[in-house]
């Protein structure tokens, strides 16, 4: 599924984030930036050991923030390490922190001249964020950022399974109906 906001596109695909050929891919990292499982493990495995050698010099990353590194053996030139929140049901802060992780990732991309970025579904795995709550936050934050920053031309959400893809498709369809800036392709 694909929509556009002015000249920029948001697209949803099912696949593996490590195989994306966008200029940057976003890692669902933790605050240590020293690797982990899920997306984090897959990206470190695919990028090779020099990625950890670099991320271990970055001094960690706060929840809701993002830091950039090289991509090494990955197709992508850069990895943007974003730290999403651990989901807590009645904590209103988690939505703000999840939005912030996406916004900071796009700000970091902009700061480094990156115009095409691929995101995983941050916080929806180990960190337990329900897909139907995370998808509207991820997509709404991205659409708002693209409206104000035309330098970013493509944001691709790479969903690992059909359930995640369906959740993001439903959220993007809702956004197309509610936000006049979001036009179906
Ligand atoms: N490509 C795309 N998506 C993937 C991939 C992959 N190769 N592997 C897993 N996913 C999906 C998961 O199915 C989930 O929907 O990415 C989403 C995020 O899951 P996690 O990787 O568990 O990330 P998160 O929930 O943000 O938890 C972060 O997990 O791996 C550790 O070090 C990491 O402590 C951090 C925590």
C-alpha cells in the first residue's frame, strides 16, 4: 500500500528490514545500543561486527531518541538506532515516546542528508506495544513530518508478518480518510 504527501511517499511492505535498499534503515534498539534480539539482532548480524564497534562509542540513547551509525555490510548506507518505549497499558507517556522515536529518527535522517528511510514496527515486539495502537502513532507522526520536510521523499514501513502489515494498512487507510494531506496513490 502506498500514499503520498505532496511529493513524498509512505509505503507499507511485508519483508525484512535488513534487506531494504533505502539510504537508511531504522533499528528498534535499546538504550545501550549494544544489540539485542529481534530487529536489533538481525541488523547487527547483517551489518557485521563493525556496527557494534561503532555503536559502542555512541554513549547509549535515551528512550524516544535516535542516533545514526554506518550501515557496513547492509545495503543501506546508514542505520538510525531508535529507542521506543516499553509498553505500559495505562501510561500516557508511551504514546509520546513512540511518536518521539519516529520524529527523532526522521530529524536525524534530515541532519545527515538522508531522503529515503525504512522503519520496522518499533516497540511492537519485545517491548509489547499493541500493533493497533502503535501503527496510527507511527504513521501519523511520519505524515506530519513529511508535510513539513519535503527533503524526505520516501518512508517505507517494513512489516515482518501479515498481522503487522494488516494493522498498518488499516491505520494508513484511516489516515488517508482523516488527513487531507495524505493522498492514496
Ligand atoms: N525485519 C522487520 N521487522 C522485524 C524483523 C526484521 N528482520 N525482525 C523482527 N521484526 C519485527 C517484529 O515482528 C516486531 O513487529 O519488528 C517489530 C519490533 O520488534 P523487536 O525487534 O522486538 O523490537 P521492540 O519491540 O522495539 O523491542 C526492542 O528488543 O531486540 C531487542 O535490543 C532490542 O531491547 C530492544 C528490544
